[in-house]
């Protein structure tokens, strides 16, 4: 990420401009107007550069935090999905053990297999038995095809995956905003450049022209900034950083 325009640099340029003007004696008439106009431009650039730098840093931090949270949510989603499939594999092995015991006519083995059923499978299993699967050709082939058999861990995994994607989009958006505020400093640097070179000329008309051009660029920069989303300016300490 590029560096934003530092207010310290703007202040340093203003000081150099003041020293240069003093070297040519006390201004009067048009010179006084020129000097005041240049000082106002420098002051406006200082304030806007400070805000632009803050916004770029704020959105840059927001982007990194969003990407980190997205990665965490994605990892948790994968873990939940793995756990969901492990639970389903265990349920399937328990059910097919029951099915095998039933085909062998072994009630004790059937009872033992049923005792291994998880509550979720037990609910679906009882609903499945209620469809008379031995005689009803329209009955689902296994309890896993019943609506009663839910996969809450898989649902939670899908939720985390969607959250990860949303956080990733937020990170990209915040990163783009940070870049846009850095681009804003390029326009502000243009104003600083015009004021800086203007102090080297003794022609009042030329300096008026440079001031006008700088003012135009400053207006464009202001319009550009106003149309950008503004970061929150909170001087309080974040609650997560406050010791309990």
C-alpha cells in the first residue's frame, strides 16, 4: 500500500514557503493577497491530507481485519463440514449394522446397533419405520432420506462459509476505499507542488494563475473526497482492548 501525504510534509513546505517570502521583504498589496491565498491553500491541504491519511489507514486496517476474520470463518466452516461427515459416517455404519443384523434375524444385534444411534438418527429411524419400508415400495430406502434426518453441523458449516465470503467481500471493498483515499493524496500533492513552485516566481499574475489552478485541483479533490464513504472517527479505546 502506498504512503499517503503526510501533514508534516505539508507543514514543512508551508514553512519553506514562508521563509522564502520573508527573504523578499514584507509583502504589500497584491503580494499580501497572494501570500494569504497560498497560506489558505496550504492550510486546506494540511487538513484534507490529515483526514485522507487517517481514512486510508482506517480502511486499510478494516480490510486486513475482514480478511483475517474471513480466513478464520472459512477454517471453521471446513472443520464443521468434516465433523458433519464424520457424524454421518458413524450414523451410516450404525444403521447398516442394524440392517445386517435384521437380515440375519438377530434381535440382540439389532438392539445393540440401535443403542449406538445418535438422537438425530434415532428420530429419523423411528419416522422411517413408520413408513413400513418392508412393504411400502414408496418408502425412502434409508432413514437418511427422511426429512427428520438433519445435519446441523453441515448447516452451520454452510453458514460459516457464507459469512467467510461476505467478510472477504468486505475486505476487498475496504481495501479499494483505502486505495481511493491514497489516490486523493495525489491530487493534494498537486496543490502542494503548485504552491511550492509559485513561491519561486516574482510575477504576481503567474502566482495568481498557479493559485487558481491549485484551487481548482483542491475543489476536485474535495468533491472526490465528499463522494467517498467516510470512516468512523472514534477517539475511544475499542472495547476489545479494554482490560476486564
